[in-house]
């Protein structure tokens, strides 16, 4: 997506042994460079969770652009675990052919693919008509939209553990290169891990060991299902910073808690840790940047019908310039200045790296080769993952390889992509980065080309365990 890079801005080529382009050896997987496409969700697929070939086009953009590994967006393991409808899922065996085709297309570029196994818990943006009930360790409504939650029974927890394990098995059967649990950013695993959300009094609540039990059971169940030679990693929130928006809220998970959880994850057989932060999504520090309140005014109108008890409050906030300004100020109270977004999670990643023996991937604003190089050389992390910065410049790794320190038109961290993806196609919505509005629309629509003739084989594929949600 980057405009043709001007030679005048080009710097001399990268040094012979650039750490960015050194392979990274995990226990069960080797990747060609230290650049990972971080999970980024777009509503490219069908309402019922079957995959749509548009997603092939989307992911191929990054593979062509030189990224070593794509970590997929949120792939729900269960129908009620969708944040919004229209994400490709992995909740039944009929989904395997789609992901097999996906893997084949991505592997053509010597790029690996890791599937993010996910469940929203109570933190959903748009509930679906077929699954209006939200499952969570608590029955308190979620903090953002106020969607009601149904407290999970221990029997339901056991079913969910198995759904993650079956999701991992399916990813392996599809020929993908690994799986990641989405145990960050306020979704189901965070709801268990976070003392501020988890109010259970049984073996899944209370002490840190009890709050981590669900995640550890899932990792052990995945290992039992996929064996010891398949790559398994966890994306975790190093800290909750639960008081970032409302100062009277509790902070939640601390880095000390996380260091302990990481040790347990290693004992359970994890191969890598992907470091994020925050007990909600979005959060002023993830994805760090502006909160585009004018965009929110347009988008939130369409969110109202599926909203929870806080939907009207949110809608009102975005309706008038004064209330929008107040919200912006609240957001900016704990959001870093834009020139400090890049590498925001590196201090956490470094602490985790010092305590862990598995490789550490860090997310958060990365788009400058010298910053990434320094982070790897200084031992703060082993690789970085990039989401918005690659949406803005799909070919950023190739630009780095050609000697650019930054893309000519970097991501501005405006976060317009984040709000638009709720109702519009995912892409870069910062008009300032384009020659015209038409050019922006054309770029966003490019994901629909070529239109594909691939047909799902679901009608002919039998489920092996017959387990659907
Ligand atoms: C539109 C959008 C969708 C995202 N979807 C996911 C997701 O499905 N799973 C996830 O773990 N993180 C998700 N993220 C977070 C990113 O993976 C990434 O960790 C975060 O944006 C910081 O990286 P960046 O500064 O390179 O964007 C999303 C971020 C954005 C902006
Ligand atoms: S809309 Fe574009 S510039 Fe803004 S954060 Fe998203 S990718 Fe970056």
C-alpha cells in the first residue's frame, strides 16, 4: 500500500547481518525474519463463520510484502465467542478446507501462518442473532458496551477447554504452522485472569493460580491434542491498567502477576509469548494512538441496536462536540503522545524476556527499522508484531530490506481503521495518507480483487468429532 518509495529518500541497504532479517528458531518452528503481522480483524467472511476468499487476498497482501509470519486475526472457536459476525471460524471440521487453502496461499511466499484461537467472553461489539448470550467467568456486564453476561458453570468451562483444543487440532490438520491463544485485551482469558473482572469463588477464581487455571488447562489440552512438536504460543496482556479510562477503577493484573503466569505457561508447554497490554479493547494504550471521536459518531449510530446497557450512554457521548471533547481528553490522559507509541510495550517485553526461556514477540506501534533492530539487539524481545503499521504499508518488511528506515507515509496511529472495521471493510482510513478520497476508497476496496472462484468443500467434509458450538 505504500506509495512507490522515492529513491531520494532511500538510505544505504541494510547491513549484511541485519538482526531483523535473521531467522527466528522457536522450539517447533523456524521463521525467516523477526517481523510478525499482528492479529487484525476484518469482517471479510460469512455471517455463519465460513471463510470467504476475500480473506485470502487480505492475508496475501502481507505475505507478498515480506512479512515472515502472519498471526491471524481473532478466529473464534465457538459461535457465541464472536466479537462481531463475519469472521472466519474454527469451531468445526468443515472449516478446515478454507484454512488449508489459506495456508497454501501464504506458504507460497515463504511466510508462516499462526492461527489465533479466540473467544470473546462477554466482550463483544455486535452480538449475533443466533447467539445473543454472552459467556463469561462473571455475570457482571462488560465495561464498554454493558452487554449482559452469563456466568460459566464448571461444566461449560470444560466444554470451552475442549473447543480450544479442537480448534488447535483443526489448525494443525489444515497445515498451518502454529496456534496462539488470544489471552489478552479483555477477551475470555483476560476475564478469567483479571482479579478486577473475575469474581468467582470456585477453583477458577480468587488466587492467581485459580484465575490462571482456565488458560493453563487450555494449553495442556491443546498440547494433548496436537502433540509436542507443534508451535503453540500465547498472546498476553502484561498489565491490565484497568484504571486507564476511569481513575477510580482498579488496576488489575500487574507485571508481577504476569511473570508468574508466564512461568506456568512454560511449564504447560508454551513455545513463545506475544506481549500486549490492557484489560479491554480498545484501551488508551492499545492500540495506542488517537481516539477518532468524529469517526465514532458515525460508527456508533450503527452499533446501537446490538448494544448493551451502556450503548445509549456511549452514543450520547459521541453526539455533541463538547461531550466528544471530554471523551478525547479522558482518553488522552493515559494514552502516550504519538511520538512515544512505537515500542510502548517494550519495557514489559524486556521484563518477561528476562524471566522466560521461550522467545518473546512484542506488539505496539512498530514501524521503524532502527527501533526494531535496537529492541532485538538490546535483548528486549526476539521479534516484533505489527498491525496498523502494516495496514498502512503492507510492504513495510520489503521497504526495510531495501534500506528504508521508515515508509515514506507511515501509519499515523489515528485509529480510524479500528472504528471503521466494525461496520466497513478493514483498511487504512486516514485520508491524509492518500492523494484523494477516491484513492483511499480504491485502496480499501482492493481487497476484493481478484474475486476468487475457490469454493468451500464443507458440504463434502465430515466432522470427525461432530463437535460444533
Ligand atoms: C482494527 C484492529 C483489529 C485488531 N484485531 C485484533 C485481533 O483480532 N486480535 C488481537 O490479538 N489483536 C488485535 N488487534 C491488536 C493488534 O494486533 C496489535 O497488537 C495492536 O494494534 C498494536 O499493534 P500496532 O500498533 O502495530 O497496531 C487489532 C488492532 C486493530 C487496530
Ligand atoms: S487508519 Fe491508517 S494511519 Fe490510521 S491507524 Fe489505521 S492504518 Fe494507521
